[in-house]
C-alpha cells in the first residue's frame, strides 16, 4: 500500500580475499594487498506518511488532553536493530506561547495570554501510553519518562524522541526489482514518494555467456539474479566473492542477471529515478519490534477560543540508522523508546529494576513511599536484591524482588513510588502500580 514509507538500504558488498589454489615456492620476502569494502545491512522501517491531529478544547477524544492525534507507528523490518531519531516541529498561531509544564497551562487564566502545553507521548506497551490502571494518555505530564515536552528555541517549537527497535528473530534480506513506467502501473514520481528515505539503486542488465562469465563477474561485483525482470519481481543477491552457486542460482539462459549502481536514485541529482529504467531496493522478510507515539496537550483558559489556527501544523522528520546488538542490548528502553541515563521501574509482579547506572551516576540507596510514608529498601529482609550485573566502581544494573508483605501494601495503597538516590546526588523515581 502506498500509505507507508519504506526505509531501506541495499546490501553493498563483502570482503574478498584471494588465496592460492596450491602451495608454491616462496622467496624470502613477499607481500599481499587486501582491499577492504563496506558491508552494509538492509535497513527498512515502515512508517505512515501522515496522521490525523486536532485541537480538541472540550476533550471529546481523550479526557485530560486538549490535543488529539492518531498514532504514528514505527516497525522495524531490518536485518539489524535500528535507532530512529524523531523530531516534531509545530507551527503555532499568532500570540500562542508554550509553557514547560502541564500545570502551568491548566492554571493559565490570564486573558492577555494564549499559553499551551504540548507534548509527544510514546507507547509504554501495545495500545497504552500509561500503565497505571484507569488512566489514559490525558493523565500524562511532563514528568512521565515517555513524554517529551515541546519547547521553543531560536523561533522553532519542537520535541524529540529516540526509539530503538530490535530486528526480527530471523530477518533474512530480500530484494525487489521495480520498473517505473509513465503510462501504466507505478510511475517514477509515485515510487519516489512511496520510497522516501529508501536506498534505491539503478540496475544494469548483464548477459553472461556461461557460468564462468558469471563467476568472473562475482570476483569483483555483487550480482542480482531473478527469473523475471518485471515490476515488483523478486531478486536474490549473489555477493561479490561468491565462488559456489546454489542450484537455483547457477547460470541459465532463462535467468535475469543485474549489477547495481552506487548512487541512491531517490536523491541523486545526476541520475534520478526515471520511468523506463529498472531499480532494486532491499528489505528484511520479517518484522521486528514496533512502537508508536501520539500528541497530547493542555490549553490555557485565558484564551476563550482555541482552534486549528492556533496549533496549525505538525512536521515530523526522522532519521534511521543501524545498531550493533551490543549497543542495542545495553540501552535503556521502554517499549522501543530509548531512555537516556539511569532508569528505574517496578513491574506488575513487584520486580524493581534499576538500569543504566554508570561510574558517574551510580547507585547509593533506595526507598519506597506508600501513602506518604517512606521506608528504606537496602536492608529490608523482605526485599531480595540481585547484584551480579552491577559494581560499585562502574555501575550496571540492579534488580530487587519485593516480598509478599510489600506486594500487599502496594495493592492496598492509593499512592506508591520508589525513589533511587544516585552518586551525583540526583534521584530517579518510578510509580508503583500493582493490582
């Protein structure tokens, strides 16, 4: 469907080393030159081309939020984990100013001011933006870790979030040939719109006389092979350096062979995507992690009438890049949202997790506050700590399981939280919601 943006990077080439087939007599000295090339993974993220958003003064869609939007979904279909930097820039009407807390907007009743609190809220689990029972996205504030508040700097009003999404368990790359045409089917202009941010490379047909000719080409170049060369045909990549071919890939007069250019046809000024030519782009065959975000906000009552002229337009830009498994695994994440710095959370089963601790921001102590009463956790016998992934020198992560007495107290409370003190004298907190 053409309401999706496909972000993809076609695999480039592999490292090729030349070896001798049999030993030879050698001189006292010798040298071998090994040329390195770049191995680039297939990266593709699926995202919508637009979402619906509205100024909602009477909170008809989401109680507690006077800004409503449908969700902007992100889904990783790459060979590797990906990072996605998302920036939202809002165009405000004349006289509208942003405040940095929800309460300031709620309390804003000066008729000479048009103050608003606007924010981006990332999902915390499938379909949810807050995990507390009987709460909705309208109950979120700037203090919630999945919320980024808009602020105005250098005449630009924006908010940013970063997402880390894992690859599928088996994310094998696949390649698609596209053949834009001007008169029927999909035109070059349509493909350019649909494949925004993709890496699309022009194909050159290769006519190999026999299998030896194919293998000779593979000594220095990637080759794509398929059984058809029509629009949306499937191709297979034979990486440079391939010396043994599978039965289906062996040379045959019925197969179609191509080599690919190196310039992205979607962004090239000298060789842009054109009707009548053939191109290739790559994607993983299975989907990995997904997440989404939406917009929320509160409007000051000092302005008697709010409309879409006051919050006029939202522009969403995003950049996508591959991550190593090590970097992905080490990052603090909440349903795909990357969380910078140490984080604390308490699961529905009473498991306390403290992650992202460093030598500069390391663990010092922790406490739980239940209905206004605060209790230390470090020496409590009903709290079982796990410290094998943490050190006093370098930090790491800690876990602690609350016992049955604690679980009962949390369930009976109307307000509970855990506070962790860090070595730089800062604190981090997590609301406890155990039903």
